[in-house]
C-alpha cells in the first residue's frame, strides 16, 4: 500500500504553509509514532548532533526528546519554499525535570518525495534559558489554537 501525505510537491505558498502547520500539529501531539509516519521509511535527519535514519530511529529519538523536554509547545513558520523543499523557522518552550525553562530556536530544511513524505530533515537548534514568567506559549497541551499568535506576531 502506497503512503501519501498531502499536500504534495511542487509546493505553492498556500500548500507550503499548510505542510508547515500539519508538521507543527503532529509535533505538538508529542506522539513519536504519529510524527514518524510523515517521513519516508528511510528518511535521513540531522537534529543537533544526532543523525537518525528511518522511522524506527526517529521514534526512538522523539521518545527520548519528549521524556527530557517536558510541557513542550512548538510554533513553526514558513521561511521559504521551492519545488519539493521547504525551509522553516521555529521556536518551542519546554522545561527539564528540575523545572528550568527554555525557549529553543531553530531552522529546518525539509525535502519531500512525490508522495508528500519527508525524506530529508536538517535541523539547527539553540536553547535559551528563560524564566517561567517569560513564557509566551500558554495553550493547553496539544495543537496550538488557531487564534494563538505565531512567531512573527510574538516578535520571535
């Protein structure tokens, strides 16, 4: 059975924005198995200093990530797109098990196959310690509400 994840390349501005929001929604679910289904079975990643390959390693990576990054909330924003590639910028807030809060900023470059599955993901991320009072992402765990400001609206 062929897997497909619309929208498909080549991307328009509208379809690229839709693809970015679908990715954000999946990651905010914090469900590693659900997230992994958006990637090809042999997808290659670079995430900080880790290089997962394939869905099994992606699930293992995300499971570790969300055990460490508690109360994770993410916002992604389209930066650029062409043909089968999308570039995004993002920020997410989380805390560790000692209660230390962080806002992590990053950029991702994505490449998709013809079925709309991501075959390459390159992420660069930096963590900024913040006080809990500096948090900006306050929606209930899960999908960001449609009326919650995005990164540009928040000045991030």
